[in-house]
C-alpha cells in the first residue's frame, strides 16, 4: 500500500466519517418517519390481510 501524506489521510477519514454519519441520520429519520405510520399499516393489514401493503403507501401518500 502506498504511503499517504497527512492531507490524504484526513480526506479519507472525513469521507469515512461522513458516510457513517449519513447512515446514522438515515436510521434516525427512518425511526421518526415510521412511528406515525405504524398504526396505519397495522389497521390496513387487519382490514385487508390478503392485499399487499403497497395499498397503505398509496393511501398515506395521498393529498
């Protein structure tokens, strides 16, 4: 492996930390976003047990 100077090392480290931070933020957003939709999915699953869950997405995304 070739030797990296200090600035190259910092760039790679920043990029790695940025990717980890993005993954953490995405996980937080997913938890916050999914919390209010869970009752909707559960109720639709009980009502339409044979219909795919995609119906819930269409209902929730409506105006």
